[in-house]
């Protein structure tokens, strides 16, 4: 049985809500809400779903999402029987017009308007300095009240608008698609692929999940995501390969077969195409990033 796409109702405290999730961490299922959301995973790892984008996440994962964009963080550390006592995160919910609609007509708001436009795709912040500043300001927001709280919130937006090292997540086709019907269909495809990507998947099998012929499915999928199903499947497999590489339990050849690739050459080719680096270089880069983050947090 496939999980449903749930509408999540947020009770805002004033113009926005900020809180910390921890001990045990409460993971929401695949859901959406009208509020914009900023989420920082302080600690944890697993699979992040934003629209039709699927990627492995790790400590200090900072994402800014627009209104009604479906999403989920699915922890690798949580079993079916036990709560997730390891993960922790900070989150903010707010509505687009929390400052009043005339505010966005000001010339000084141009950068903020551009940030909100990008947020409909989901924005992953990659700059470590920006992540640390946003984390600091999110904690300050939980301490302050009144006008000081609003000033800090605007300072947080200032940091996000200045950041140039970011990645847009979901495809243009998904971000602009008709709302419920398209999301539900893509959700079914996502769930089928997540359960079966380690094995061989035929177009007949995946097309049947949304009751289409293979030819119709290929046209539909390309229209919704601006990519072919094979491109999408390879991205899922490479996303899982990244997870295995940094866990350091398998060599590169073993990782390739664990992810559903039937030969090492194709795995290396697809990994380089998607990440623009070799599996070994990616692994070294992640370990270096973690080392720098630990040094930064200790200061």
C-alpha cells in the first residue's frame, strides 16, 4: 500500500513558527502545506524527498521550500519499532504575506522576491558559512520575542538572499505541474522506484503503477520532470551509491552492484555524469566537508 500525500496543517505563532525537533525525532510522512518552510537537519542521515527530487541527506542539511511543495525526510536511523533518538532538526514555517503584500512591491524586496521564486523548486543551501549563520539565527529566533524576533527573521532572509552557493531541487515540470493529480502520480512512481531500484526495472512495470502504457508513461514522465525515466532512475541509484560510499562498508565495485548497476563501467559513467566527479573523489570530498564542519562547530 502506497503512502498518501498528506496536507499538513500548521498552527503559526504570530507571523511565523520556529521550533526544534529532537528526542525522539518526529518524522512527518510525504506531505505538503501552504506555508513556506526552512528546515535544517542538525544531525541525521537518510533520504530526502522534495517534489520529484530524491537525494541522500546528512548532518547540516539546509533546505528552503516554497508553498505546497511535497517533501519528506526519511531517516536511515529509525526502525519500524523504535523512535529516532539520534536525529535533530530546526524548522521555520511562515506564509508568503507574513509582512503584508505591499512589502513585496518595494524595490528593496527584489532579492527576497527572487529567493521566494526559487523556493518553489526547493533550495538546498551548500555554503557552510551561510548554514552556520542561519543555524545561529534560528536559535536566536527561539529565544527572542516582539520586534527583535522579526528583525532576526529578516536577518536570516538576508543571509539566504546573499548566498550564491545553492542548488535547486525539483524539476521545472514538477514545480509548474497541476497540483494534486500530478503529485499523486509522481508519488506512486517514486515509491515504486525506491522499493525496487536495486533490481532491474522494466518500463512495463513502472508504467503499470499509474495505469499507463510504456509509451504514454515515457511521454508523461518527460513532460512532468523534464528528464527521461532512465535518467531519473540513474539519479536515484547514484544517490544511494553516495550513501554507501560514505558509509565505507563496500568497495566501488560492490557499491555499483548494490545500487542496481549490472556493470562497473556504466556505474562510473553515470556517477561522473551526475556528480561531475569519480566515486573516489566524491567520497574524499564528503569526508573533508565533515571534518571542516566539525572544526567549525567546535569554534
